[in-house]
C-alpha cells in the first residue's frame, strides 16, 4: 500500500453556539496533538491517518474520526457513547472500524481493568478475563463492524469499553473515550399510598436509573409468589402488614429488586439494664427490620418525645417522674407497628444515717404500731425503693415494702427489748 500526502484544512464545528474564546483539542489516530488549540488544523496529512476534535473541558464528547483522503484510514467509531442496562440483562456494544493495512488482530478491552493484564501496558481481551468467563461474545455481523455482547450483567460490569486492532506497522490504541456501560439494579418505589385501618392501598413502580428503549415486561412478586396479570412497571393493589413486595424483568427473575415491606415488630431496650437510680442517664433504643428503613417515634403515654431515623432517646438526670411506660413506633411508607417498655426509677430519702436509732426509740416510747412504724421508715430512712409518679406523688412498690418490713420489724423488736 502507498501512503499519499495531501494538504488540507480541517475545521472543528458544532451545531451548538460556543463561546468565542473556546479552546480545542485535536486527535490524530486517537492520540492527542499537543500543539493544536484552535478550531482549525491545516497542513500536509497522510491518507492513512484519521483526525477528530473536541472542545476543551468536554473531552468526553469528541467528534467521530474522519479520513483526510478516502475512507480506508485508521479509525474506530463507536455506535453508542453510553449505554445503561439492567442487572441480569444482556448488552451489545458495537463499533465500526477501518484500517489502511491488513488487520492482524483485534480485541475488546476495558482500560479500567489493568490489574487483570499480564503487562500493564498491554490490554488483554475481555474473553480472557475471569470476571467475564462464559459471558462474553464478539460478533462480526459484517466487514468493518464488531459487537461485544455481555450477558448476565452485574453492577461490577459498569465500565468503559474500547476496541483495539493491530496491523503490521500500526496499532489503534486510542485515548478517545469508548462506550461507557452503566449497569443498575431495579428498585421498588412508592408512587401513591393510602393507609387504612387494616391494610394499605398502594401504587408501586419498578424503577431503574436507566431509561430503557422499547417495551419491557415485568414480573411482580408478593410474599414470594408471582402476581398474575401484571406485566407493566406499575403495581396497584392492597398491601397488608407483613406483605413483602419485589419486582424483576421478565426472563431475569433471578435479578429482582430488593424486597420492600413494612416495619416488623420493633425491638426496644433500656441501657443500663440494671437498676436505674435517680440522677443517672438512661438510653432507650428502638430498632426494626424494614425496607425502606423505618423512621422511629418515641412516646410517653400519648405525648410525642422524639422522631428520628436513629431510634434512640436519651434521658439525662432521670427522676421518679420520668418512670413509667414508653412506646416506640416504627413507620415507613408501607406501614407501622410499635412496642413498649417500662422504666422503674429507684428513689431515696435523705435522712442522715445517724438518726436511725433515735427515730426507733422515739417510736417505741409513744407505742406506735409496728405497721405505722414500717410505713414511716419506708418514707424517711435512707434506703432505696422502686418508685413511680402518680398524680404528682411518689409511691413505693408494696412488693419492696413488704421485704423491708421484715427487716424493720427485727430492729424494732430489739429496741423495745
């Protein structure tokens, strides 16, 4: 083959209106020409070379390579700059190519996977990459067109893909962008919802960040079973507490969306778990299995204390008035449920210990009954009791009172003697 040379002037044009001070980047056979920054490029060019251009700052959107003379220069043109596909589906990445000399080898590769190459400077065929084992085909439907087909797509397949060919004296190894593949998973989203007393009327959508071309068929699952008669991306129906909903593309049911469901019965806990004494700090924790994640609300009786996605409520310097029943409500777009916990606070009086025997002797002198003495000691002596608030008054637990009565009775009997 004879490589001819001719003078030509190339101009980088756009249908968009560009600022007058824009700078341009020129590429020769896919490699950047460092000295060129204007919108025109003129000189003597070889018939084997191709040229493309881009606006500085927008290098991801270069022009397709063009031949200066004829149509058999060295070049690669990708059919799509970007493709978005669903997890579990298949994708075809195509390009057209031409060469001034006879091509000896051609491969598809990903420049983002050099750690898989035996030589970091030498790209390797994707068909030899263990990640794509059994999932890659290269199709040549016509001369000058190559198609890379990847099946059973996973999210880790999201990358840029390039085509490379080699001749006796030339290797096309472009710094121009290839085709960028983005693989996304399906998600169930709530379009509309109406909550009733016993169930929820919902309109759900099987969503992906991809905008699929053409009509797709979907499969909906409710509690692990296919929903009959629904093959669109939308699902309308009644959802009951405990129902689990998911969706998938028809034919790719093994790559369905994560299931969505209402919160399960919350688990509530109190820290510290030992006896709680007045003045200490207490943490109430609430958690529930839900998708999407639940939002938590703490109540004491019917009074709302806190609403947050964390589910923790903090009591500092707790008092006996803080004792009682607390409830936590877990709620998401699909339903709600709640659990409760009781907090008992240990309270204590402040009579100095030195007055113990004096009080006992005074009680014995006036012949106060043993029961009255025990009740008096319950309220006055410096001994801890389980207390809670009732209409503004502290009330001692009778269970603990009876236990203490036996102790006080012994002391009282000794003092009488």
